[in-house]
């Protein structure tokens, strides 16, 4: 057979020597990691939480951010502290308070007694004050103004003036009502309404939204606004206690940020529960019927080692001023599960070695095989996080940084701290000491009574010539029952039929994917912010936010042909399924300028000089002054208008009822802009968020492609047969396809959290598939069915333990009060289930059919240990004889010639070999 294992063999030799070195110098390897941990804990003093929701969950360097900067060069964003109109805002989280009002009895809000309570609420919210440097600031002094007046909730003044004359209000029309001398769009204000038959006059309304926009301006005014928002929420809550007719839900621009900052603290009790459950699982997994061979303390220390990696990661990155965030709060659950997986591989390798080998030799052989395994495992996991850190979503980038550093330290502490602990436990085992009391005990066959045999006895006797090491019951199950069962012809056929059905369902699910993370998902369930955004999504999607269509560059606006082209484009943008085709819902300066010219001069034909002169008069007219916000006028030193640098019109979006429609609207508007002969930029305040909806799928596919290539390269180099790399890569593709497909069928959208888990799926898929594939390669038999059974015997238990440990680690998130945490559980649960199913069911069957073309490397494996033994012991006899048999003599003691004397007993199991 061709030699493909040069890298694997070299790494094995290094770790063989390293394991023996650790065994001889246990104390430094135990203490040095503790020094690193305590040093990193100093970084916790710099621990800080990033709660900027817009930054964390929207892509950086996206087209939307570029377009936003382009529009800010020409127009106000709404945060400058000057007079402004909210429908022209460019920032989605401008400072404001919002309240959604419904009746306690679910009925009509336009009843006189109910409306009185709403008016009282409005008076309460606009009159409370806060003291700032000896002055009292209220909504009236902080509000966003236009022409000297607060602009929000103007319809309430109209209602209040006629309230005493009507028991029910009949004279508001929908969606446009005449308030004062202006026609006002009340579509974004009222919902779940009914009009009189054959009329647009409102008969009843069941949901009303009140908005209180602030004008920020300078930084000190922004701070005052933030304080006002905090008091606003308190005032709404206090007023709710006095209400007899209405129910209130509230939100401010800071609500989601506060929820994001607090989310991590909600899972602290759950992490404590996870830590305890993981300790219990690890301890019980390391207990056998033999009280010397059992290793409960080693299981406990394995969990502690993973916890040390978490603390070190948070400390080091806090030193580097990389802020913690809501998504990073998931990292400890993941790292704890994966770290314990590595422990099970190490312990499994130790258990499969002869008890008659010295502790030093067992440590060398354990590291020669298991350390190679966890090296490849951690390498693929870290690679997945490195690739994930290239995603444009900052929240995911930071998570990958924290998790990647933690996984590096999981590996470092596994081969240092945990290795030293394992060597100490090996000494205890060699001395035949009880696993709990550390008192010397008698072997089971020498027990004086039944009680002693059950609770105290363990180990092997020096005087018993043919003592047989105990085999763990789960390992025995895989050897005697499961392995022979899974390779039966009928079972294999059923498995392949089941796999075809399973992969068909996955492919169908992939066609049903929905995309995007809704804003309410950031908040805790049933929190005030969650309730508000949930009601807003249900009731106020018919009239969506405005979108600016900007014309950049110098245009001949005074020419009739240019004006005709611009008005035609305006009509084109209004004639699509996502935009209202209603002139009243299009804010067009050019259309109204032509009206103005017809009224003032009876003509729209002007030369360039006259045009710019008239434009100045037009925006100075109070009836049309709002259009000053839509024109970037070029002026000379005398203030005379000499050109238009940029202009825009605004359209109103329609039925923005889900993330898919919002993303599609943005794409459609951009396509229309690109098809035009003019330089057009389209942008709405929500586009920065919508970018996440349309970018998550391409980002996921691109990241998966890169990760698959990396996985194949790693497998090709480190796993000693190219066919292994092919099988591993195919398994990763199959598992990822299943996770994406069944995730969508489980109503889980493709959002930043599920995308994160799909990336993690790559690392876990390698773990499951490479274990069995490589176990098949090194199986010491020719028959394909027996090779599959052998691989399951040797590696079935670690795979099962690894899947269960990760599921236990994340199980507490299943009922977490935050959507992000529950989605993390659901998607990672699918990864574990499908990964374990591939490793324990699908892959062994496929290998039994196709693996006959994959030669095994038993001879090479034997030669490796012969070489090791000759180099280390200087004796040709101490080679594979020790590896394939159990000589009599002192357990863990003796050596040299003593190891070769007496009878030998065949080992129950083979040594676990390099797996991923």
C-alpha cells in the first residue's frame, strides 16, 4: 500500500515522546496552566459589554452602509438637532419613545371614555420633566420640531378639540385625514380598524400607535434624550397601573440595546446548571464496576479544564478590549461540551491499553493516538471559527474570536493540565488505590466478602497470572450487540433506504428557507421591548417606512425633458408590488414645484438662472418648505443658489409583513436604480437591517465552501489515507445539508445565530465522521463488515459520549427566555443528532459497501510501535507483543524483562487510534 501517513506517523511519534515526558514531569504541567489562568483573570477588570444592536446584527462594509454615507453627504439624517420630519430619517434608531395602545376589553378605542384616557396618557408623557443643570427639560423642549412645533401625534389635538361633542368620533377618514389645513397620513398610526360602509370614515379602531421623537443634536443633548427615554419607560409603566380602559406596550431607541446587554446575565443560572450536569455526566461516564479502574475525579477535572479555557478566553480578549456581547454568552455552553468530548477520547484511549504497561508507557501510547485525534479535532474547530470571523456581521465575528481562543486553550489545557491529572490518576491506578478514598484495596477476585467486592474492590492482582481487564458496558454493547447488528444485510438495506428518505427531506427543506433575524428576537420573551416589537410586527406593517430615491450629480433640472424623465422614473418606482402607487404617498419636490410654478407664474418653462431663483422661492414658501430637506442646493458666497448637488423623492413601502418581503423590496429598488440611465441611490432607514436578511444566505454558502475546502485539506494531510478525506468531506456535506433542510422545516430561519451553528457544524461533522472512517482504515481485519463492526467497537462509545455531552451542555438553553439562545439549542441539537447518526449508523453501513477499496494499515501500525519500543526500550521484544497482549506481572509496574515473563492474556480491545 502507498504510504500516505508520513504526517500522521511523525505527529504520533512526537506525542508518544511528549506523553512519556508529561508522565515524568507531572507537577510543572499541572501548575503552569493555573498560572496562565490566574494571569488572564486580570483582564476581567476590563470586561465590557457591547449593546449596540444595529452594529452587532447588521453587516459591516455593506452596500447599505455605503449608501447611507452617500445620502448623509447631501441630506440631514435626523439626529442633527435641527428642524426635521421623521419620514425622512436615515438612522433606524433615532432617539424616541413609542407606545402601542389597545383596549383592555379588546374593543373600540374611539369611545369617549377610552379616548379621554389616551389623551390623559399623552398629556402625562409630554409634561413630565427631568432636571438638567438647574433647568427642567420636558418633551416640549426636547421634541423634534417642524416650523416651531412638535410634529408627533398632531391628530390628538384635533381629537381633543371635538371630544366633548361626540360619544363616538365619526369624522376621521383613513388613511388620509384633514387635520387643520393639512391632509395627514394616519395609516402608520391606526390599525385593526373598520370604516363605515361605502366610506373611508373610520367607524372603530382597535390599535393606536403614539410616537414621541426627540431632537438630539450635540452630545450633551443626546445624553439628555437618553435620560428622558429611561424616565419615559418608567412613566408609561406607572401610568399603566392607573388605567381603567387601555393597555400599553412601550419601546425606546435604547430598549433593544438594554435587552441585549442584559441577555447574557439571564443565562448565568443556566450555565451553573450546565456545569453541574456536565460534572455529573462526566463522573458517571468514568465509573466502572471496578473501583480502581474507575476515574470519577478525572471526569470532574476534564470539566474543570474546559471551564479554565472559557475563563482564559474571556480574560485575554477583555485585555484586548474586545467587548462581550449577547451572542458571546452562548460560547461557554459550546466550549464546555466540546472540551469534555476531548476528555472522553483521551480516557477511551487509556482504557484500551494493557493494564500491565507502565504508567509512562500508557501515557506515551495514549498521547500517540488520542492526542493526534484531539489535535485534528481542535484544528478543524478553530479553523471553523477563523473562517467564521471573516463574516461581515460583527456579533458573529466577536463570537468566533472568543470561541476560537477558548478552543485553543481547551487544547492547550487538555495536553498539559488534564494530561498531568491523567498521569496522577495513572499512578493511583498502578498502585491499586480506590478511586474515591485513595486507599489501597484488594482486586475483585481477592475480595473477602460481597460487600467489599461491590463497594471497594478493584484492580488486578500481582499474583493472578491471567487477570482479564474489565470492559466498559457501553463498549461491550457496541462489540457484542450493535456492531454485528448494523452490518446485517437486511439492516444495511433498511439504513440506506432510510438515508435516501432522510436526504430527500433535507433537500426539500432547503427549498423552504426563510431568512433574517427580527428585531424582537434580540429581546427577552415577554419583556416590554419584545411585546412592543411583536405588536408592531402584527399591526403596523401595512404602511412601511419611506425610501429615498436620490439623484446624484449635476442634472439639467430646468429642462423640460429632464423633468419629464425624472417624473417618469418616479412613476416607475411607484409601480411595483412593494410601493404604494398613490401620489399622496409619494413626496416629490419636482411634482409640487411644477404645481407651484403653475400657481405663481402659469408656466414651468424656465432658463437655468430663473429656475434656481424660483427654487429658492419654492423652498422658502411654508407650504413647500419640507422640500428643503430633499434638495442639496449649491450656493455662492452671496448665498445665491447656483446649482443642485443632489435631490431626492420619497416613496412609501407597502405590506412589509416579514423579513423576506423587506429584503426583496430592497433588492427590487436597487435593481430599478441600476437599470436607469441616471446615477441613482436608493436607501431607507431600515436598509441597514434588511442587508442582514439578504446577505445571510450568500455569506453562509461562501463560508461553507471555504470551510469545506479547508476540511478536505486538513483531512488529506493529517488522516493517513486519501479515501478517508473523501469520506469525511462527503459526510460533512451530508450533515450540513440535513441541518439546513430540517432547520427550515422546524421553522428556524436562516439568521446570524443559525448561520453560526451551520459553520460550527463543519467542525463537529469532522469529529463524528473521521472517528469512524479512520477506525475503519486501521481495523485489523480484511472483511468490510467486520471492519465496520471493529470501528464501532473502538470508537462508538466516545462518539456517543461526545454527542450526549454537547446536548447536555446546551439542553438548558431549550427553555431560555431569549430567542437567540433557543435557536442556538435547536440548531446545535440537530448538528449533534445528525452527526452522531452519520458516525454510528450511516457511515459504518456505507463503509461496509464501499470500503473494500480502502486497504487497512495494520502492518504499518504494528511497525510504528515496534519502532517506538526499540527506540525507547532498546529491546526488540518489547514491541507489538505488549500492544497485542497482556503479559502477567505488576500492573503499571515492572518493565524491561519482567514484562515479557509468564503467560499472556489477549487484550479485550485494540488501542484507539488517531481520530478527529
